[in-house]
C-alpha cells in the first residue's frame, strides 16, 4: 500500500487582511476569473450585487408573505422580520429571478426589472 502524498500548502487570504489572491479588492468585479474565496465566513466582505442585470421589485399589496422567495433565494437576499417580507439585500442579490419565479401569487408579488430602470 502506498502512503498518501503530501498536499502542498497554499497561502490563503485571511479575513483580517481583507484581500483575496494577494490583492486588495473593492468589489466583486475586481475578482480575478476563477478565483475563490478561501477564508470561511469572508464572503460577506465581497458585495456581489453589482453583477446583476435585473433586480427584483416587491409589490407589498400583492404579497401573501408565504416566504417562498426567502426559502428559494440561493444567496439569502430576502430579509424577513416577524414572519413577513421586509426587503431585498441588493448588495448581494445577483438578479437570478428565482424569487420571482417561485412566487405562487397569480399576479406575481415580485417582478424582475432591468437594472437602472
């Protein structure tokens, strides 16, 4: 039986250093292609909402507070308080539209609109 080979150590950015891949970043658009956030819990430091082309708009009058949007949002961008929708966290929302697609209300309570309109 062969012994396992040693895995080389890689320098990863520490949370306190506030950088990734050795360079200080201001936002997600500055992340190099193929980069990875390697420090657990550091993803909150990289606001990725600037990636989106569409943003969700919530219509409070149509909302039943079923919270399917909260349940299905892959980024946790639907903010809820006391069992009711509060707002979207646009700093991290990537505009995927899953929240709008999963809204069960016939006249959707969430509509995707083009960013900047």
